[in-house]
């Protein structure tokens, strides 16, 4: 067995109130080969807003003792809690950078047989995923991509700030968590309130209504920007979004935005089941997200049979033939490259609802110009097939399809005009024979 590099530091909230978050973290870390183990002796980190304001020295020495416990075992600390991360890494920085405070810590620690040099690191789970595993590797091991799903990232305050102590990502415009979400195949949604606090601490001071209001503002903003779920890596933030949203729902609020930690999303993408990840413990049901994901996976499976998704992605990155598309030349609002982009993101539902792909004339210009012999029309043809299966088609197309199903033709002969011109009646159509030939396919389904 690989020697553990880290000691798990679960904090207080996860073991006490959110053990399913521990379960998902253990599952995905094990699958990715990140070595960590449990270690006796840890206490609360401690939480800064409570203990730090009560007694700064108590806050400092409690954190120093936790660091010393891990150092004695020869391990770094891996935490899944933003608050624990900020406290422990801040105190580690103080000990490393201020000889007087290090001496203060060690003088106190000596009374319990400990010492602290600050030789080992404190890492957040998200930090390990980004820097030690990497988005590229995560993307390669994903077996059920979240392609087509739109997820709003809420990093939380103490994953990023105070930035001088944590130095993980830009404290105002972070991108690393977003990159991890997109490694799963999902779209990271841009929304205005992304960097606003969840408001969790307000509940501790009796301001429950304001705490709920802060959650509501963030959720509505994310939902309005197209998010189908919100993800966080902090247990306090998870409780805010999950439990406070449940309060909103009981009050009659229509907002519904399931919340997942990153390990839960990663676990789904790695193939773990809802039961294995403990998603039933969520107050806000994740079923709407999971059902939408399953529908998009089915659509992608159907579309993937007609179009190689890797070829479609190369087509989207190229876009060289867009200016040669006759419809794009005459209709400024028609952007075939943008439609290809939605296709490769798995957003087939939006494409079917919009219907712009029907403007493709299938003139084969893009195919003839494409150095890869791909052609944008392949994507649009596949979407047309899916739209017909779903009965989401323009009126004129529906009339033509219905006519073909009924008569085997796209138009009935005009017998009166033919006779005026001295033409005989056309030969009888073989509609019944054609119907038998095509039985069991789209024609039979349309007729039914």
C-alpha cells in the first residue's frame, strides 16, 4: 500500500452533520490514488470567527497543536473544509515567518510533549485536485462526463482569502475550481454573485432571515444565468445552500438549485452511484439535475452514433468555413459555429428548442471546403434527425414528413391541371409497398 502523504482533517461539521461528504471524498480520492489516512488527536481547527474573536492566543495555539500532531506523524494535512484550511494555513504561515510566534507556540506545545517546525504543508482538497491530480488527468479518467450540464461554482470565502496567507488562486477572479468543474465535461456558469459570501455566519448571530436572503440572492442569480446546480467545497456553504434553500421551499419559494460538493460531482462523473455517494442525505433533492443529465447523456449517445464528437470539437475550434456558408452570408443572425459549440457542450436541448440548425441548406459547401472532410452539415443533419424523433420540427417540415408517411410522396399530383395540359394521370404510387418496406422505423412511428 502506498504510504500516506497526508492526514485527513475533517473538521467539526462533516463528521457531526455531513458524513456523506466524507464518504464521497474518500471514494474519489481512493479512485485517483491520493494517499491520506486518519490520525488521532485533532480538535477543532479552531473556527476563527468564534474562537479567534474570543481569544486570539487560544485560536493560535489550538491551530498550532493540530499542526504539531500531524508533523509528529510525518504527514501534511488534507482538509475538506474552507474554514479549517484558512485557519491552519494562516497559522502555519505565522509559525514559518515569525520566529517570536514560533517560539511562543513551541513553549506552550512543550507542555504537552509536542513541537512545531512547520515542515509539512496544509492542503485543501480542491488544491490537491488542481495541483497534484490536475484537470487534464481528471478529464481522462471521467467515464460519465457531465457534458451539457451547467454548474455554478461557489468557491467560498476561505478557500481564497486572506490571499496573502492562502495563495491558492486569485481572491477576486478565481479560475481553478471552474477548471476542475469543466474537466468533468460541465459548463462553469458565469454569474454576478459568484464571489459573494454565502452568509453562513449570520445564522450564528441570530440573523436567520438575512442568512436565508443571502442564499436566495445567490441561487436566483445563478439560476437566471442558466445554472442547473451549484457546487461548493465548504461544509458551511453546503449547509447554507442545502438547508436554507429547503427553508425557502417550505415558504413557497419556487427556486430549486441542487447543491453538490466537488467530490460528489466528480464521483458521479467517475461512475459512482447516487447511493454510494449518499446523495439521499441532501435536503434539496438532486433528482432534477440527475434526470436532466441522464436525458442529455441519452441525446449525446444518439448524436454520437451519427457524429464523432472529437471531429465536432475540431470543427468548432476551426470555424474556417463559416464565412463561406451561404445562409451565414445572407442571415447575420445565423452563426453555425456557435451552434456547433453548443453541440459539443452537449446542450442539445437548447439547440432543439431554438431550431436554428434547420436553416442549414445541406448544400455541402462546408463539406467540400473542409480539409478534414467533416463539414458542419453533419452536426446539423444529426440534430434534424433527433428533432424529428422528438417531434420538434418546423411546420413546413412536419407537413412534408406527414405527406411522405401517408403517400410516399412529398406532394399529390394535380390531376386537373395535368388534364388541361393534355397529360395523362401519373402512374399509381407504391405507398403501401413502401410502408411495408419501412415498417418498424420512423415512418411507422409517425403513422402511429
